[in-house]
């Protein structure tokens, strides 16, 4: 007499059967070229349904431990994704998928060799072309979940070329994205010693200091950025946030209004302006 399978085993078999059935069904109706560029522009609803189905197939692949196929599905969905909320959701799922792969599974063989050679050979000279390629590999690693490798690569690039603004900005943005705000501020400060009048570096330093709760230190950096580039709406908005958090509401209001002069459709500054007006109406703070 055969032994009856356990409840857990039976449930697992049902899940596997369901997963494989859905994958087969989706694979049958989702050839990648089923929606071309012309149709993408004309049939928005059909395009989004295709994108959501491709995302679903990627999730089922992920559940079935087929990470490479899942990544391909998420990438295909992102290529035609027009909605910011959809894009954010798919990107986050893609990062989870990438974290389950070895970094060597995410890169081409020549990219892996280039990383290893670059990190081992500290004396190797680099030019802009080399840096651009390495930054591309680092970005690919980061967005696929290989965060540690990406940060290591960027750190090595900025140590060898401390005045490279693009590398510093990308590296500091990655540090901020991972919550390392103090390290981001330090990295930006090092680059500013070499390039003291770059508005992007000054802005990012202000952002990092704001995120650390050091609004009073952020204000001079953002003001210096606006001296260089007075039409930077994001710098005006962040300077307004710094003044708002330090209870200088009239100055904050002026900054949000300046941001809206740069871009009347800047919704973030508009919300901040309304919040500041409400707070000013409710109570008077010392300026």
C-alpha cells in the first residue's frame, strides 16, 4: 500500500503546478514583440495591460527561482512603462530579484574581468572613457541589487580621480539611497575641495546635510549653489525646507515662491508653499 503524501508536500505540488501553468499561459500570449513602438503610442490601455502581464510573468519566474528570466521580464516591462508608480514598483521588484543572483550572474564576462582588473591594479591610469564605462557597470550592479560591488567600484573611481564631478555625484547619490548620508556629505566635501564652484556638488551636499538633520549647515551650501545657478528649482525648494525646519518660515516661503518662479508646475514646491502659509496663519515664529 502506497503511503499518502504529507499535507505540506501536496500543497507544494499544487503551488508548483499552478505556477508552471500560469507561466506557460503567459509565455504563450506574451511574445516580446507583440506590441511595437507605433502601437505603444496609440494604444495606451493595451500597452499597460501587456506591461502588467509581463510584470506578472516576471513575478512567477521569481517564485519559480528563475531569476534570469524574471529580470528579462521586468526589463521588458520597464521599457514601455509610462506610469511613475508602476515604474517604481517594478524597479523595486527587480532589485529584489537581482539580490538573489550572484553579481557574476548579472554581468558579462568582460565586465567582470574589467572590474577585477581595475580594483586589483591601483596604479592603473584612467581617462574619461574608462570612467564612463566603469560607471555604467557600477550603475548596472546597483540597480540589479549588487549594491556593495557598485559602491566599492565608485569609491575606487573617486579615490583615483577625486575631481571627477559626475563620479562623485553618482557615488554620493548611491550612498544617500542606502542611508549613508554622513559618508555622502564627506565625499561631496572632498570633491568640492577640488571643484569648489560646482552647483550640483553644493546642492547635493545641502541635500545630504538636510537628511542628516543638519539644516543650519545645509543652508550655506544651498545658498552657494544658488549663487552659481540661481534658476535651480530643486535648490530653492531644499533651501526652503532648511528654513522651514529651523522655524524661519518667511524665508522658507520666499524660497518656495522662487522655486515656483523657476517652474510654475513644480508640485513639491507648491505643496511646501501651502504648508508654510498654513503654519504662518496658525502661529507667528521668530524670524
